[in-house]
């Protein structure tokens, strides 16, 4: 199978973003309260619910496109949906990275950078 590496990275992105979106949807208030405190001294302090909703939307888009991308890879070798899933994964991670940097949470930013590496690899492999 020529697409094994691409499929494995897409599975990684699906797990990452679908579980994250699930947490945001089913624990919305807990997330908003924690993030209000986390961003309390940043320029994002008054936009936490809106910012969280935007991140949730992009994460869902990334996860869903990645799922479709896996199916497409196996059905006909197509890469379009997986490519866009990887691109939206990168966008979501860049949003999260920006937030962590604005909150001066450098350990959190470092963790996001680790996730960014396979996401960019997926963009490269699927382009």
C-alpha cells in the first residue's frame, strides 16, 4: 500500500481533533471557565467563548475531512480530502499555538509544536 504513511498520519489527526472537539462540545462550560482564567491576562480574555467556538469548528472540519480522506485513500487513492484535513489541522494548531503564546504558556506552545510536525508531514505527503 503506497498510502500507508498518509493514512496513519490522518488517523493520528482524526484521533487528535475529534476527541478534542468532543471534549469541547460535552464539557463546554468547564472549558470556557478554565480558558477565561488561562487567558485572563491576555488580549483574548474577553473573547474566550467566540475563540473556543472558532477552534471547535476548525477542529471538527479537520477531523471530518481527515476521516473522509482516509476513506478516499483506500477507495480510489485520492488525496484531496486528506490534504484539506491536514491543512485544517495545521490551521487549528496555529490558532492553538497563538493562544498559548499570548497566554505566555510556553510549555503548552511547545506541546502544540509537537503536534504540528505530523500535520505538516501530512500536508506534504498528500499534496
